[in-house]
């Protein structure tokens, strides 16, 4: 796919980006993109996305989300992100990821973690090449953040704090999840434990919908065995895009960028949207939802569980500490952002940005010469 040129005028500001690096390995056909956005708070950490259509703009927007997310979570880390332009199902995935790792060896202000198309095994390969990766398998001294569901766990904590702000009782509330992957599957599980009923889930093949409820463990078993939620034996099979118009109380985008857009935003019926995915909607779309009194929690607040876990791993901490930090930080930040949003009548993203920018700018103030 031909990439749209990165627009400096549109995206650059006083926060960043600090570096945009393209790396190639012609021998295996690897093309990687790394954006280090801002490192005032510390060395950057952020995931590696492996998709066929990942672009510089997408990686920049994701890196900026990491700058904000790490700052709001009070982590001593800046924001960075990477993309590898390749199909994650290709048989030589290990070769491509290893080539990418070798190519970023000297970019020491960036430590990779998992994202769409990569997982703990991928992090194991990167760690083996350059001794720098987070979300690694336990056997390599890591905390496998995808396997333990750190991000989904945090999104469910966020939901519990947010629900009273939109008069929602989680007990019996209905849930639709876009993307039944590492984030989507785990958030559905942790919300089910809080009394929420999964009624719809999608993946790259389509959407399964059953208003009677879908047991999360059963759907996960089907997805693992067959590769698709559509193989679930009950309910109705729909197209991917249909998920966004289904009746539900809670909607969790947990897959693609800009999945909520001007073509589907008016059809959304949920009262509460939690951004499990990064950049699933533009600020303009979020504002439209806010004006319709749909409560929408931005990515850098709702899905910070994974990077909070990675920051604990970075310092050699335990899984138990990681879960404790996720509970404390996500609950505190959700409450702070929603209280401010309610008091000032501004969308939650704007309330969160004030908090994030204050922290990043304070950290940047220590870098000036005078
Ligand atoms: P994943 O690769 O494990 O899962 C993605 C899922 O989305 C897969 O089931 C895939 O089939 C599905 N999918 C792909 N295209 C789709 C489409 N058009 N419609 C519906 N489903 C589709 O990825 P992940 O790690 O769960 O990441 C998902 C999102 O969450 C990304 O935006 C990522 O940046 C964000 N995120 C991930 C983490 C993490 O810890 N993994 C942390 C924070 C944010």
C-alpha cells in the first residue's frame, strides 16, 4: 500500500516527535517504522504493531498516545511506538521481527512491547536479539502482559469507576467488543466477573451477536481452536462493521484505528465507550459523542494497564505489583479525569490532556538550558 506522506504541519508541536526512523532489511523484505515522540519523562516504551497497512502517521499518532498515557500514569517513561509493514500471519514472521530488532539496536531511547500482530513470543525474539523488550515470557524474566490480560484488566477497572458517571449499573449491563484479541478477550472476561453480559464480539472475519449472552471462556475457546468468533455455534453472524450499531450499554473498540468514524458514529447506541484500542476515534468524533451524552474514555486513560505492567517489568517488579499498580493508577486517573470533565463540561479527552500536558511540560522544563 502506498503511504500517505507524513504531514509535519498537521502533527508536529512542541512535544514532538523527537525521531522518526524507517528501517529496512532487503534480504527478508522487512520495513519498520519507529517514532520516538517525547522522552522528557524518561526512555520511551510502546508496542510494535505488525500489520500490512501500518503507516508513519499511524505510528506517530500511536507514539503520541503513549507519551500521554505514560505521563498520566505517572511513569518515568516517554512515548514511542513502532510498526512493521507485514502480515503477522506470514510464515517467516520470526525472521522479519528479528531483522527489525537488529535494525533498532542503537535506538536505545525506545524499548518495544507487544501490540496488534505481536505478542510475548515476538518480544522473546526481540529480547534475544538486542536484550531490550517488555511483555516478555516469564522464562526470560518478563511479565507476559498479554497472557495475563494486563490491559483488559485495566479497562475493566476503568469501567467500574466510569459506570456511575453515566448512571450505569455493571450488573446485567450488555457489552459489545470490536476485536476479540489480547485486549478484547481479556476485558470481556474481567467485565463478565463484574456482572456484565457479552452480547457481541468481532474479529478480522466478522461479528457474532447474541442478545441472550455469550460466555466469554466458550467464545475464547472457539476463537483459539478455529481462528474466528464466527465459528461460535449460537447467535447471528454479521459483518465486522455491524458491531458498532448493535444495542448494548458498553462498547469497547479493541482493534483498528479510527474504527468509530463519521459513517457509524450516529448509529452507536452504547452509553459508555472505553477505548481498549489506541486511536479508535479522532478527537472530533469523541466530541460528537460527548455532545450526545455518550461517556467516552480515551485510550491514554482506559488502556494504560499494559504499559503500567511493562513499567513494573522494566524495574524488575512482580506480577502482583503490576496488578496493584494498575488498579491504583487507572482508578485514580479515571476518577480525576471524569470529575474534571463533569465539572468543566468538557470531553474526558480534553480533561485528560490537561493532566498529561502539565506532566510532560513540567518534565520538559528540566531540559532547558536557562
Ligand atoms: P491482537 O492482535 O491481539 O488482537 C486484535 C484483534 O482484532 C484480533 O482478534 C483481530 O482478528 C481483530 N481485528 C483485526 N481487524 C479487525 C477488524 N477490522 N474488525 C474487528 N476485529 C478486527 O491485538 P491487541 O494486542 O489486542 O491490540 C488491540 C488494540 O489494543 C490495538 O489498538 C492496540 O494498540 C491496543 N492496545 C493493546 C495493548 C496490549 O497490551 N496488547 C495495550 C494497549 C492498547
